[in-house]
């Protein structure tokens, strides 16, 4: 159990900027093994987001509260996934050949495709979250963070890492098999279960909402993976960030569509 806790802390250090204890006797092989805890880290980030939404919601309008929540999320993760999404927009938007796509994504500068993409992404996320019914909000936000990271883990499992040179994502490449991927999903589901029970008490259609949201996110992740394989032969770290952002947004949109419509019908 101690080793598993250390792997979880490794995942927290990799995906966020949250303060964590020093890891004694750290070994490089801990990082790929920690990928099984990425959805659980998503639950932690989502819970912090839901917590700030609940706290500030006592005094501020929903749109302002959601804006501050998103700002907190960016601080917690260091915009890790958003940066990957922007680089992916630039690379696939401006590159024709696989080599050119990879070269553009490696460039630290943000181009027009990346700037437009991240503005649209954050704007849609902001508007979607502001429209989610209060009773379903913690469930959808936490579950979206969990599911989106699980979808990104699916790319690690199913696709080949295509960069030859050293990169941050290379440390976790090829570090996830089917067993670890399923385990990571089970851990994420266990983290969401208490929130789902609480949402059920609030008369939220939990099963229909989560089923629709998870299905939509899964379809988008599979389509993105197929597209990455066709264009560059696999994935990069930026591709993981892009999938996390896309599936988080799609999860929230599908969840809003179901939870909002069913609650209005009631």
C-alpha cells in the first residue's frame, strides 16, 4: 500500500502543481506505473474545482463563479493539458506531413490555430458549466475530469508514442497495458461513486446523465485516436492534452444536455 500511495503522489506531481511530500528513493520506473492513477488525480482536481464553485457560489453569480473555478483549475494543473491542446491545434492545423506536424507542435510559440482553439475551448467550457443545474454540477465536473484523463490513458495503451527525442510524455509512454487501463477506470469510478449517490438524492438522473456523457467522450476519444494514428502514426504528449480537453468538454456538454432536459421535464 505504501508503494501504491507513492505512485499516486508521483501522478499528482506529474499532472498538477499541488504541493506534495518529497518522494524518498524515487525511481524513474515509478512514473509510467503511476499512469494508473491519472483518473484518480482527475477526481482530486475536479473535487477542488467543485469545492471552489460551492464556496464562491454563496456570494457570486454562476458565470463569475465558474470563471474563477476555471482559473483555479488552470493554476492547479499549470495549464498542462490546455497547452497540449493549443499545440495540437497548431500542429494539425498548420502541418501537412507528419514531420511538419511534429515540428510545429514542438515549437513553444502559440500560433493562430492554437490561440483560436484555446479561446473557443475555454469559452465553451465556461458557458457549459455556467448552465449546468446546481444539483448535477459536482457530479458532472468531477466525473468529467476523471473520464477525460481515462480517455487520455487509453491513447497511451492503444497507440504508439511517436517522438524519438526525449520529452515529458515519453516517461509514461508504453507504461500502460489493458490491465492497468481497466484498473485506472475502476479507481476513477470508485472516486465518482459517492458524488453520484449525493446527486441521486438531489433528484439528478445519474445513470442516464453519466451514460450519455461517458459514451460521447468515448466516441470523441476513439475518433481523435484514429485521426492521430492516420496523421502522425501515434500520439505525443500534446495529443494526450488535446484528448483530455476535448473529452472533458464533450462530457460536460452531453451531461448538460441530458441532466438539463430531464430536470426541465420534471
